[in-house]
């Protein structure tokens, strides 16, 4: 995963296709506004791998994830052991 701070998004490239998570860093939080995986990556686990990396980034920065996106919220509910 790479962080593109200029676009405020995390990106995960798989075979030339890019899944991404739009974010905002705020004091103590990482707000995930939107998670997107292109149709070619849906069902491959790419969005899951992206969210795992996002959670690790939040943990390393000492931030809690605030999900605005339905996918991010559902992912965090399934992974309660991770920050969020």
C-alpha cells in the first residue's frame, strides 16, 4: 500500500488496477471517507488487504479509524481486534 497525501488517499495496486481509500487525518483519528475497488478487483480480497494496511497505518500513528464509508464500517466490525 502507498499513501498519496496530495490526494489524501491510500492506494493498493494489483495487476495494474488500483483500489483506494480516501481519508482525512485529524487529531487522534483517521477518517475513512470512501473505499473503492474497481470491478476487476472485486471479490479478490484487494479491499480487505487495503483496509488491513490502513488499520496498521492508523495503529502506527496512534489514531483511531472513523469510518464514513459503509465498507470501511463493516470491515471494522468484522475486525474488532484492530484499531477503529
